[in-house]
C-alpha cells in the first residue's frame, strides 16, 4: 500500500474545496450565468492525472456538497460529476498523451454532458430551469481548462 | 469504445473493483437519493445534518463581503454616525406619533367588536436574523440567514422586515435557514387589497422588484397605489401584514383577467437583517392551527360548550 501514499489526496481535497468555493461565491448575475462548473473541471483534472487518488467517491461527494449548497435536488450534481469523472478515468491514459489544448475539446464535451444531466434532472424534478445562457458554460470552461490544469498541476508532482 | 470497458481500468491498478462497477454503484445511490429527496420526507433529517456540515463553507464563501462591511462600519466617521443617530431618532419620533394613538384606537376597536379587552398583537415572538448570502436570479430568489433549528426556526415560518413581508422559511439547518422570497418564481402569496378588500394571489416573477397578480377579474376594484396585505388564507402568514403596493393595472377588454403588477414593500435586495415571527395561536388574525389543518387527526374544539 505504499503506492497509495504517493497519491495526492490532500491536494485533491483542497483543490476540490477551492473549486466548490469558486462555484458558489456570489457574483453579479451576468457573470454567474456563464460561470463554468469549476468542480467538474478540477474533478476532470484529477480523473486524468491521479485517477486513484479520489476514485469515484470524491467526485460524487463534491457533487453532493454542491447540491446541498445550492439547494438543488439531492444528488443531481453528484450523479453528473461522477459520470464525468468515470468517463475521464476510463480514458485517462489516452488523454494524458494529449496537449492541454487538445484536451479542452474533451473537456468541452464533458462539461456539456454534465450540464445536460443537471438540466435533465431539473426538468424531471419540476424545478424552473435556469436561463439558456447556461449552454455557454461548457465553452467558457473549455477555454479556461489549460489555465486550470496548469494551476492544479502545480499542487502535486506529476509522474 | 473498448476503452470504456472494465478491462483497461482493471489493468491499471488492480486495486479494488473497476471504475465502471464503482460508478454504477454511485449512480444507483444517486438515483435512490434523488427519488427519496423528491418523494419521501425522511431525507429532510439527512439534509438537516448536511446543512450543518456545509455551514462553515457558506460562512467562508461570504466572509469577504462580511469583512468589507465590517471594515466599512468600523471606519465610519463620527459625523456620519451622529447623522445616522439623528436620523434614527427622527424616525423613532415619527413612529411614536403613529403609535401614541394606537392603544386608544385598539380599545375603541375592541369595544366596537364587542370584546372585553383589546386583543394582544398577533405576533407573539420575533427573532432577528442576519443575511449571510443571497441569490437573486430569474430561477431563484433566496436568502441564507444565520438562524436555524437550534434557534427554534421552523419550516414554513413567515419572515418579514420592518417594511413588509419578505418570504418564508424554505429549508432549515441547525444554524442556518434558507428563505424563499415572495418574489421567487415558485412562490405565491394570498393577499387582499386594503382599500377594496379584493382578494388576489401575488406571484413572484423572479425579479426582486416586482410581483404579479394574474388572477384578478377585469371588473374587480384594484387601482394603482393600493396597498396589498396578507389575507391570512395561505396557512403561512397571519392576516394584515403589508406586502406590496400596486404599480400597474392593465385592463385589456379582450382578456378575462386584469394584468396587475405590484412592487414589494420590503427592500428585498437591501435588507441585511430579517425578522422571523411567531404568531399567537388562536388569535383572530392568525392562520389556522396545524392541529386544525391535519387531515388525519380529529379536530378538537378549542372551547367546550357548557
């Protein structure tokens, strides 16, 4: 189990916590409608570069925290983020060989999927759905991806 | 799509079950949680605990603005504070002038109604809470306040400000509660027009400066400038709390209903303090008691005839 000790567990914890804060910090409305899912972005990073540090549990828990925080249906973000993490983990070996800019295409797809799952659950549970500007969020997220990946990458020694 | 299979993930570590299996477990768990969050009541206790767990984070997120306010308050000049005190003193005098006749009017009212003594106020107890954070979006108009179950706050409790009705408690944690504002697009509030007594329902629009009264027939007497108060019919708010003032009445002859807009009296985006109220049970202006509302429980008469 000396392998497990090298996993950047604390880095995962703190970066996800920071992402959670960035996700819910109050912003003016025009900014907050295009605010990308920072939690999903950070989770994608860890799923690619340290898939065993958090497993599926950490993404799921982060999503659940987001649900409680935003007062959404319990587990809607949890499911969406866990799904994204699962796909990223399954493809992590292939994604690691790509440049950050190439990865951002994948990130765009994943954020769209994340948004789609949340949107579907919101519709199913009868909550009013947020503005159509939400579909810009994945685009913004994909553009931010190289910076976020570099930033998060500094928290651990990459092998 | 072979990469999605469990074979690749298993070849990587060989520790524990594959990602696919684990994801499947969490997905099932999520769906179960969602179902019970929607249909069952017992997840409320879980949420209550989770709210407590998340509370420090909520405080942390809003600490920058809180710190800014604190700094601003600590560095206000003496003159500014003095001006504020003078202003408050003036306001108090004005209020005193209004209330000085209140006692006399109340006993007069009681005599007219044939009561022996004036009724006590419908609001029995109040609690002041501070706003921690807010959300004023089209989909949601909510406040997070630093009072919760530990302070006796309950779900569905009316919340007001000095100027009018603000909303009701939507979700509680031990130390905090979420308030759904009357301007939330999912909120409806039964009101009456003070001048004409016309009943209406004030719906939130998702805009914190306007309410809509969509179900008032054309010929009902509602005018611009009318004061709307709670009617006490919604089982949440006691009767007679000021809510809004009518700002626009459109009567399109081809429509059955009038289009009425009103502006809430409570300064929804500006107030940093809110008041939770407990109404006096059995008061004529109070809403029906929970016992009387319970469908299963037999209604016990409050006064037994001699």
